[in-house]
C-alpha cells in the first residue's frame, strides 16, 4: 500500500513501487485526464505537478511520490474557471485535444515564475510537449491570454 | 456545382458522382420528450433544446461543430439552444461520397453539405406544417427567425420549444428540393465563427478517448504486431509470462500476439519481455535504402512504362522534339502518422452481440468487420464513435479494432487493447517512400512544351480499399499519385507514370496524401525553370498558371509575404498545392516560407509561413484556418525531420526519441488568409501540407543556389547539398 497525496486528497493505492505514476493515476484512481503518449518522457502528454513542478508521470515510479503533493488536470485550481483553462477555451486551442492537458499542466509552471512570458520563452518552455495537431502557436496565444487576464 | 441537385425521401444527389442519401425518421436522437426525431438528424424538446446528430466522429478537425451547424442553419435554430450528439453507426448517416460513415480526404463538410442542409430544411418544414395546421393558415405565410415560427400577417409567434409540444414527424416526411434551401446570402451561422463544442471538455481532460474507457470487469491487453504484412507468429515465450501476477492470457493472433491481464502496468511490463518468432512475411527482407535505389533506377529506365496515371496530347513526341530538356530527381522517405493517442480499442463480446468503443475514421467498416468476424448480423454490433486522439489517415485502417474484437471474444470479458507507442510505431502504416524523375521539354523560346513525371513508390489503395479497387482503376493509385501533375499550369502535353513495387510494408493515407511528395517535386521544378528563364519564381507562376483561382492564391501569398521586399539574412520560397477531386471541387493554396540557412552548421530555420487558400465557402473560418495551419506545420515537420526507415523488414525507429516531429521551439509564425470563396465548401484540413516542402526548398535555392531534393531535409542532406 502506497500513501499518496493527489489533488489535495490522501489516498492509498495497491501498486508495486516501480509502477509508473501515470498508470496509478489513470487506472487505479480513474484520473484519465493525464494521457499516455510515449511512456519514455518524450511527449509530455502525461505531465502532472509533483511538489509544484511539472514532471512526466510516465517516468516517475509511484514509490517515489509517496506523501508528496501530486496535482493532475482534474485538480487544477478553479476547474473551468482556472485562468489557463479559460484562456485555452477563449483561444480555442485544442484540436484533437489529446495533448492539451499536458500542455496546460506544463504551461502552469511557466506562469508561476514568469508572469509575462514572450513567445520565445513559451516555445522553449513547451519544448517537451508534443502536439501532433501542431497547435503550438495557439498554445502561445493561450498562455499570453492567460497572462493578461491573471 | 450543387446546382441541379434534387433530393427526395429516398433521393439521389447528382453532381458528378452518383450520390444516394436517405432520410429515415426514428433513428438517432435518444428518446426524449418533445418531437422525438424529426428525421435522422434533429429532435426538439419542449424547453427548446435542439439535439442535432453529428454523423461522423471528431478527430480534431472540428467537424462535430461544423456539421451540426449546417443543419442548424437550415433549421433556423438558435445556436445557443443546440446540443450535439455523436450519431450511431447507421446507414442513415452515411456520407453520400463514401456510402459509409468514413472520415477521410477532408471530405466530411464537403460530403455532408447537401444532406445536412436538406435535413435541417426538412425538420424546419415539419415544424412549419405543424404550426400551419394549428393556426389554420397556409404554410406559405409562415416564416422563421432563430428558433421561432412567425406569422407576419397576424403578428403571431411561437418558439420551437412550444412547437415541440405538438409537432411530430409525419409518416411520410416532406420532400425537400434545393429550391427550399436558404440562399447563401441569408446564412446566419455558416461563415461566422462559433466556439467549438468539444473544446471546453478538452481543456479539462474530460473528453472520453478510447484510451479512457473503463468498464466493469474490463481486462487490459496489448499486441506485439508482426513486422510486416503476412508475417505470422510461429513461436513465442508467452508461456513463461502467463504465470506472472496479473497476466491472464497470451493469445496468438493472425498477425500478432496479445498479452492480456488485470492491470495495464503488468501487461506492459510483460510485453517488454515478450519475444516472438515470426514467419517470413511479404516484406521480410525490406530495406528502405535498397528500395529507394531501385526506385531511382525505375524512374530512370525509360523502357519501363509503369501505370499511366494521366496523359494529355503527345508528350513523348514533344519531348523528342524539344529544343532543350530539363530533368530533375527527387525522393521522399517513409513517414509515420504519430497521432498522439496510441491506437486503442475497447470491445465487449456477449451473447447479444458486440459493443465497441473506438476512435476510428471508418466506423461503418469496424461494424461490418466485427459482424463478419463474429458471424452475427450488423445490427448486433454497436460501435461508439469516440473522439480520436488524432487520426490523419492512420485510423482509416481498422487493424486495432479487428484485434480488439478477436481478443474480447477469446477472453469473454470486456477488454481494452492499447498499443504501446513502440508497437504503434513498429506497426506504422506509412506514407510510401517515393522517387520522382521529372522531364520538361522546352522550345527554343524557353516555353514549356511537355512534362513527364515518373513516380516510383509502394501502393496505398489495395490496402485501404482492396485489390479489386486498384484493378477497377486500371492500376491507378489515386492516393499515392495525387498531384503528380501540372494540371493547373499551362503545359500542352503531359504524362504521369507510376512505377510501383510492393514491399509488404503496411501503408495508409497520410495527411495530404500524394501532394506531400508530388507537389514538392513539381514545385521545385517550376522554380528551377523560372530561374533558368531568368524570371522571378512568383511572376513565372502567375504567367504559367492557367486558372484565375490558382493565380489568385499565388498572388495573395506573395502580397502577404511582401515577396519583393529584401530581407536581411533570410530568403523566401513559394509552393503551390491543392486538395480534392476535380469532380467535387479542388481547394487551392500557395505558401511563402521565410527560411534562414546556417551554411556552416547545415541547418535550416523556418521563421514564417504565409498561406493564401481558396477553400470555397468556409463554414467555420477560424477553425478552417487552424486546420490549414496544422497542415502547414505538418508540411514543416515532414520536410525537416520526419523519417522512418526499414531494415530486414522492420521499422528501425521506436519512439518520439528517434522519430522526430515538430516541437514548439521550431514552430514558425503562421498566417493564413482566404481568397476566392464560393457557395460550396471545399476540402480544408490537409490543404497546406503540399505547399511547404517546395517553399522551403525553393527558399534554400534562393539563398544558396543549391537544391534540396530529398525529403526530409536532414542536417546531413543539407550539408551535402551545400557542399556538392
Ligand atoms: S507519456 Fe509521458 S512523456 Fe510521453
Ligand atoms: S491537440 Fe491533437 S495532439 Fe495536440
């Protein structure tokens, strides 16, 4: 049994410690907003926050996160009213949508430390998040939109 | 193009192809108070809520907003009151182009355009008839405003919600003719941007992808797929894996081995240790490097005629008599779709039939194949058309759904069959690798007299549609050979010859289909001819293009980019491409790319793209521009880095670590503008792709005088071209 702190809730899961956090979130806890894209930290679809930092849940063994705060898209503060979520809707960023929760979780850590990021800064920060629909320019617009609204 | 179309209750839409489309009441919308289904597409509740069925699944292109919006337009619905449902898989929702629910070739809006307008108009007519009867007035005196029936003479008004209290679909639905449709000038919704209905859920992770389906008692599975067509499992070490906690089955399949278990993590861990010996399949020896060499030999060997795809006038004679012949060769490597959601399908086989949850571009085929496999009637197959985490042509193939049905039947429990990314890539259904040789005859004055395009590649049509289709088309693979011609240019004699070899490699349509490699070759040659003539490449195109629409996109792209303005350290190049079939209308586009070349490093940077596109009537302009932007960036990605290679019959790349797709930092700024227009929507979502590789290569030519002739323009190739 591994005690976890996910989206500010204490839960315990029965999983081997080397199980990727991704599968614990998705299959044990039913938090399917975090996506599987590559399994090797190369696409960013599985991005969540661990101790407030963006990490790739596919490459973090659940045993390492016992007791540490994990936030998924489902636990993003404000839900539909979160400034990033609102900006994503206002800009109409998603196409297929599959990568977008990872994009938003990655973006959140940029805004936390750079309140008015430039296009270059954003593109650099989003380097690890693939979007096959290539919504990168709309990701930039949405992050800047959120920065303005915040 | 749509003039002269008529539609009856079981009617035929005429317009180049034999379209059939049937309205049937009683399908679609779930039972709810109110009108019930007025036809296959529309139901209205007493509170005014209008439920509209989207006939095809959403894969990111926004059709599940755009298609219901077309119904809403003719229904004269208040868009705020519309609720969208994804339709079931039934003949009533077939695309008249494919006679199937099939999302491919950017033809959803184009294909459903008339049926959906008719459906909206028909539902509106049912409401009007009901109100006319209630008020005792002739129906001709009634009109509508958004979600309201109006009798101007008496000033009476009634909301659609109120009408829904008593209106019901009659036994025989009213016949609608195109004359009953709104004139384009009266559109309130079409042509104006609305918010996509799928976006809020996607921004919160609440969209249900097949990957996210969880059913009581559901098992997880993953499949190790054979490396090429026809290879079958001969032996495997699955017995050793069966004993592990959580692993319930190891199942040999026709072209793979499935590992099944209670927990996905156990299944994936076991998959990593599974090893399978395969029978030699059709492609066991396939080596992409060797194959490309043979393709080049083929296109150079004039004694091989290949399949004649297109021919106008007497090109051989014209080439023989030419004052000068310009020839050039090009190649493109295999590419992988890389849709972000690895292929996944959930299936549950019970006494009653089978239920399938899939993100698929071809739900009708999934239903029919499942019925065939299980030996049950199609009515006992339920296919839930889920949102796709990207499709791009890969999900036109249904291999993963077929396997899910087999596995579900074998295990007797619901099962989710999910590909690991490594298996998804190993099982790539590629865009075929190509080699091109183009020969252009010129007269003494430098005018083009003849154009021969010889193309060598594998095939897509037999794998997608069956070999009979290829034979019916006299061997012409319209997917691979798309745009391997200069139909829009004023060239008196042309011929396109396809020299194909089949390598046992799995293929599928890939965004932009043949336009990717073919427009690259064609537009690079056009640029070279311009340079040889001492003419500006844009001006040369304007002089050579025969139709005004094509000239308009080239001119507009040039204006957007300020083509003639000198730049410091960057260069411009242009490319022209198209999408669609002549008989259904072609969308046209031209793109200017601004490129910086680092000669020392042998690297390119694409800084900006300006694309002018004529897509006919844009139903949702902003979304259509986003789709074109997406296809342009696919153009960048495939021109610069994407490359799949085969050795000993197997894909050599394994994940996004060694198959490189466009990432944020390399993304150029993009501007898209619509020019032209019209009264009919044309294909959109793949349009930009073919314009980009030639625009980049032409920009590099402008910068360095060297031609990049092999897609992708890897660093190694750029260095070689600059050094050569
Ligand atoms: S699934 Fe974790 S980075 Fe791709
Ligand atoms: S929106 Fe489709 S992968 Fe990003």
